[in-house]
């Protein structure tokens, strides 16, 4: 059975009220993530770390550090670092 717009709005309001009045318990913060959510969170963190690294490398290059120094700092060769981050 299809719900009417009025029913949908009422249900949305009920959910909003539940959300606003929710008082999480300490153990809620330790609940394991669903596997797909864990993958999404890890991908988000990796993307954020890559962005931070690219910005730091850009600053290092502006400070006239060599690609060799940058490569050593990230555990690779200077040439590999240049190829990966020169366009960033």
C-alpha cells in the first residue's frame, strides 16, 4: 500500500523527533561498524591522508626540499615521489 504524502511527512517527523531526543550510551560509541561502513570509513580516511600528504609535499617543495628528500621522507625514491606528486 502506498503511503500518502501526509503519512510520509508524519513518519519523517517521528524519525526526526527520535533522532533529536536520542541520548547515546557510552557503549554505543564502541559498537562495531558494519563491514561495508568500515570499508567506506577506511577509504575516506585514506583519501584524507593522501590529501594531507600531497599538501605537505607541496609545502616541502615550496621550501626548496629536493625530490630525493621528499622521497626519503615517504619511503620511496625521489623519482617516484616526483612522478606521483609533481602535478599536485
